[in-house]
DNA sequence: TAGATTGTTAATCGATTAACAATC
DNA sequence: TAGATTGTTAATCGATTAACAATC
C-alpha cells in the first residue's frame, strides 16, 4: 500500500472494490491469473479503470502476465479491512434483522455476530443458532461489557433516536443503518445509511423513463 | 418537464431525488415554502446543486421566494414515476422477502403487493395480511395471467438463474434484485441490483482507514 | 525473443461549485 | 421598493478513458 495516498482514495474507487473481490472469489481455484481486460468483461468496468484503481494501492500485477487471482483477492480483502474480524450486534430482530443474522452468522469470516436486541417480549430471550435475543434495555450495559465493533440497525424510524444516544457514547466503530432516517455524522463512528426505499425509487424512475 | 432533456439526466441527479423527496415529505403540512439553502441544510447537498438538479426538470421555484413544499414534493414524485401504481410480487418469502412485504404492503401508495412466491412447502399456501404465498412452480402461469410490473427477488443465489428465465420472457418492467449476483442487462426489463454485502464492505473500509 | 499486459501520464469527459443577472 | 432567491452560465474540480513506454 502506498502510504501517502491511503486516505485520499475517492469513494468511487472504494465502491468498485467489492465487485472486483466478488468476481475474483468466483475465480478462486478455477483460474491462476486474470488480466484487466478479462476482469473488465465480467465486472463491466473498463480495463483501464481497473488498472488505475488497483495501481492506487500498489503494484499487484505483472507486466505481460496479468494479476494472480488469489493474491489480488487477498490484497483487496486486506484493503477493505476484512482480514480482521468484527464483532457485530443486530438491533431490531424483526424480519430484516433476522435476514441479516441468518446471512452473516457463521458465513462470512470477517463478521462475528455477538447477539441480537429487540423490544418485543415475545422474542426476547430466544436463541437463534445459539445466539441470544437480548432485551433492548440491556443494550447500554452490553456495549460497556463487550467489545462491539459494528451495529446493524434494523428498527423502525421512531426507535432510532433513543438507540442512537446509547450508540454514540459507546466504543463501536460503525453503524450499518437500515432505518429510513439519515443518522448524523459522528467523530468516531462511521455510518452507512442503506435506504432500500431510495433504491426502489430510482428503479421506478428508470421504468418510467428508460424503456 | 423539459421534453428534450428527459432521457439524458445523469444517474447522479436521479439518485438525489429520493432524498429531496424524503425531506420534503417531512415538511409537508409544516412548511409552505422552502429555499434551496434550507433544503441544503437538511439534505447535505449544496444549494447550488439542488437548484441545478431541479432546473433540469422544470421551473419549479419562484424567484425571491423559494419552492412550494407541496408542489415540489408532487413534482418530484411525478418525475420518479410514482404517481402511478405498480403491481409487485415478492419472490422468496424468507426473512428478507417478508421484511419487504411488511414494509410495503399497504404502506406506500405506489406499491401494490399482489403476492409472494416460495419453494418451501411449509409456507406455501399461507396468507400474510390477506396476501397469499404461492408455490414457485406457479410463477410462469401467474405472470401470464396477472399484470405484474415489478419483482422483488429475494432468493438464494443458486435459485436465481431458473427464476430469471421465467422473468425474462414475461411483461414485467423491473427487477429489484437482492440476490448476490448481478443480473444481466435486458432490453425491456430494468434491473436494480442491491448488494447489501457490498455496502457492508465499504463500511469496513471506512472503519479501517478513516478514523 | 515476440507477444502480452501492466502502471502511469496526458487528454477527455462529466459533474459540482461559484457567481450573478433576472425578477418576484 | 428592497431584499431574497431562483435559474443559468462560466469556471473549477474530479473521474474516466486513451495511449504508450516499460517490461515480464
């Protein structure tokens, strides 16, 4: 990694990295090497863009040869910071919270689900695949006594502010927010607002205007 | 709407429209008018950008006054194409499919959920809020006999290809795809790939690199 | 070696911001 | 009217693409 350029990587570049990684993952064990033009075919990004994106982080390729699939995969994983493990809690154990739970629990190496939180007495205390659903009232204490890195926030809009109060004074590093409100900026906590409804609206636009 | 510029609106502009609309919605009934600089404060986009975005679609503002909240909200809804109603089916009635169902069923005017589809015999035949969970084998027939506009695709990756075959020869207008594969381009069907995992990875990057 | 393909520089293209005349 | 704020043009900034020397 080029130390000096670390923090001025444009967001547009970062957003492409997961897609590179996803396709490389498909080729693991199948291909030894891949060229930027082959990677272009499956990702849809231009080969020129791919080469320029990658060269921001180092010289991963070999002239006249291409990129080693396994090591490029590893490098991108490293850049994304997912060769370490993050402890995650899921707040809101409704359908969306459970969907994320079943998707990430024991499936992705870099995610370790510590537990879920909810207000609903009917599900508080249940165990899902060995992980407990805690009462939301226990959140602050839990945050104080456990090393939580990431929070997936899957609660209704009206519940967000109260929960955010607890989160904002904790040591968590990031919030993956699915509630349909933009969470405010925070000095120490990175927030990723995922607004599913917004993506549906852009699809609606395309349906209407681009036939 | 400026007829001639309709189809060359950049994606970057379209992506901002849902956020404008969301904040305007919050102001409905509270405020009569809003200026681009007030809208800038709550959305985080610059007032200059807001004015330029909006002016692509028409002269919605009044000099020296600002924008009428209600009518700007209506105009943006019109631009996004959500003043008509779309018939939606949800394929895959697991946690994610159900989450979308409970969120959109009878809540958003522009979405009308016709039903859900699944392979699991345990849930096929169930009714959720009056809407049935159909057997996936019934999909092709259903598509032929009903006017389906939109499909939310919430099935595991391995099930996607088979389902896509049916969808690609139907009259649907759009696919909101949550499966972790990129669906191919299609002449008549707009595809919106929502890769939640990719957004988690970009959050991981920020946690590692931007403190 | 000859062919292939990277990494990088320069050129192009597009998107954002600044500024201000028009005008309510 | 005077103050406020739009819509639009021009300037700036950033991102993508094209081209090619370096070299495996």
